C-alpha cells in the first residue's frame, strides 16, 4: 500500500510541476506580446492612422490590423483590456510603426499623442484666409 501512495504522490508532484510550467509559459507569452516590440515585421515604416471619434475597441483593433500596425486584432483587444485602458482610447491622427509593442501603441492612443502637422502662414493674411488654410 505504501508503494502505491508514494507512486501517487510522485505523480501528483509531476502533474503540479507540469501545470506550473504551463502557467509560467502563458505568463511569459502574455508579457512578451504586451511589452516586446514586434520585431518580426518586415516593414518598419510608420503609417498615419486616423482613429475616428466614436470608434469602439473592436473597430480600432480591426483598423490597426488592416493598416498593418498589429498582426492580431484579438491580441490587441486582449492587451488593451489587460491594461484596463479599453474605454480611454482617444480619437485622432497617429503616426504608428508596425514594430511598436502593443503596450506602446495602447499608451499612445490612451495619451492622445497625435501626429503634429506644420502649417506655414504668411504674414499679413486676414483671418478668413488663415481659416481657409487651416481647413485644408
């Protein structure tokens, strides 16, 4: 009887070790997805992406996937929800690179770090002309 108990204990220890290794591997995979740059992208050029006012998280994730910024829209949604910023993403025009980590992309969208555009206004123009220049 004691051999059977010892065998069972050993089996439980091995099963617990295997389960712990699987959990650790899952945690490492999630951390890598969130914080490591997406180095496997061949194109590193930044693209301008416009997040429209009123877009929900699923629409933003789909847009980023279509633009080639993220490879997995579900992964982006998961990352955003894990970081608890799904309701705080801001609309605007962003300059995003496919090599940014999901954490960095979420951080940019949460802080509203939109891309800047330079406008040159010549001296002496009236306000209506300046307004028409800015409207373009």
